[in-house]
């Protein structure tokens, strides 16, 4: 399991080198600025770098990918303009392995399996709908899941994405009758106290785009009794 390198002001830095910084996002944080005007995680990371290395002026930081606001877990940022296009290429070519953990109330019909849907996003309510067959303006979505553990009231699923679509894990699990704990938008019956959903970007594995080192990074779980029971 990756150690927390820094936990200043609730910013959990899990990995950092000259080109990359990986943080464990909290529920409620937005990765990039949006219409809410709330301070994004990217700005918090910039401030951390400026203070740690006593950097005057603007700090370069490239956003490689995002996580939904109520989701927790690993987010990769690029610290150099050299690394950013290479990291982007890793995501496009799917040469980066991302594993998520999800807590669901209902037991999946199959212990493990693959889900294939065509997702269509509705920008008016910021929600995606899963279709069994292709429909106009839909995008194919593929994920693979397996049941890791049965808890008292929930099931812990491990999810690996083959595609990266809007709200993909949330809508696809909901479509098989397994909405994620706390996810009111996709059919769970009540919210989590901290407005999170119990979906955590747990692990990433990839070849460092500059050093060519093999990286395997794991994010600690949120501090919560139910998540604690997963270990």
C-alpha cells in the first residue's frame, strides 16, 4: 500500500517526483474549476508545490484526468509540460490500469462479470443513461467487476474500466440493480452523511512517462467504519 507522503491541510500526497504528483482526493473536492466557483483541487496542489519548493510566480500543473465530485481516490497531475502529453497519451492508449472499489447494497447476480452498455449523457441534469443497444449520440462503455467481500449490509466490488465515460461506473452498476452507496442520482435510497458516494479510485498502475519506472500506487480508504471493514 502506498504511504501518504504529505497530509498538509487535508491534501494527501501519495506519490511525487519531478514530473508527477498523485493525490488522494477527498469527497466534495472538484479536480478543476467549474461553474460553482469553488476552489479546485488543482489550485490546492499548486499552492502545495509553491510552498514546498519556495517557488515564486505561477506554478505549472497539468490536469490529466478527473474524478466525480462525490468520489474519492487517486488523481494524477503533471508537474511539467514534458510529462503532460505523455500522460495524456497513456490514458488515450489505455496503457494505464485503474482499479476502483465500490460499496453496493445489493448482491450482483453474478459474482464477477463484464458490463457493456451504450451511455448517453443528458447535459440538462448531468446524468447518463445506460442502453443495451447503441442509440444516437451514445458511447460504448465497458467495465469488468468482481465481488471482493460481503459486509454486514453491503458488498465490496472491485471495478476495472476499459473505457472512461461520464459517470460510467455509477450508471452501469445501477443498471444491474447495484447502485453505489450514497448515490442518490443513480438510485440509492439515501445519501451518505458527508454527501460522498462510496466509490474510491483505489489503485493505478502505469509506466512513468519520463523515467520509464513501473509505478503501482494505492490510495488509503476514506476514514469510515464501513470502508474500514473492507480491509
